[in-house]
C-alpha cells in the first residue's frame, strides 16, 4: 500500500517546536555562562559519561543517553552544590575536579544509570510474562466455571480451555465452516402437475 503523504500541519509542528527550543537555548545560554561558569566547568568534566552514551547510542530516542544522563547529572549536582554556598569561583571548581572522591561520585552515578539501562528491560519483560500467565490462567478458570454453570452451548466458537493453541484454533475453524447444504438450489424436486385427461380416462374405463 502506498503511504499517505504527511500534511503540512504535521510537518510544521516539529519545526516550530525546534525553533522555540533553539530560541530558548540562545536566550538562556549567556546568563548561565556568565553567572554559572564555575558550575559549567564541573559539569563539562563530570558529564563525560553522558557524552559517551550519546555517541554510542544509535537509537533515535537515545534511551541510553537519557538514562545515563539523568543519573550522571544527579552526581554532578551533588559535587557542584558545594560551590553554591558562597564560594562559586573558578579556583573552587578546579579544586573540586582535582578531588578523586568527586570523580567517583559523578562517574559512579553514571554507572548506576548504565545498570538501570541494561537491567530494567529484562526485569520488566519477566514481570510482564509472569503477569500474563497468571491472567491467562484466571481467564481459563472463569471460562470453565461458565461452561460448568451454563453447559457446553455457551462455548459456541470459543476454544476448549483445556486444549492447546493449535487444537483451539482447529475448533474455531471447524465451528466456522458451514454444516448445511447450499441454499442457492432447492433441496426437493418440483411436484408434477396433475394430468387433466386422467378423470376422462377413468370415466371411459367404467
């Protein structure tokens, strides 16, 4: 099938959103660079794992970069918060970067983000699998109770809950097939019209 062409309105919305984000970045960048330049030094050094995750992640949604970035930013905020009490200078920023403990905090939080990125999908998949199996068993139990209460007529085209997937599919297909003969042609032959000469023949015979 041919794909439907996108409307002009659908194309215009992402473009307007990108323009607004660009304008907002240009407006906020100068005051942040002027007032928070020591914090930017710590952020540029501590956010290296996020930059690496952004380069390595090939997905359009950048899930790895987001997961690692949020945790990495949390670690950088912990280190940068020591400057926000009053000593917000270049020298203090360089002193914080020079301490190995601060690198451990920032990179350790980024490592936790990588753990979440790799461990969360299998855990969610296992949980959904178990939840679906429990729900399926519950539905099969309810189906057996309905059949026990109302009889086999309630099943109609529904598969047997005790049967497997292939057997249930065969039951559905067999029940969907027509059992009677075609209605296009009559089942009985047309009755023969009575012969008008029969009463005369009977009278002459008497």
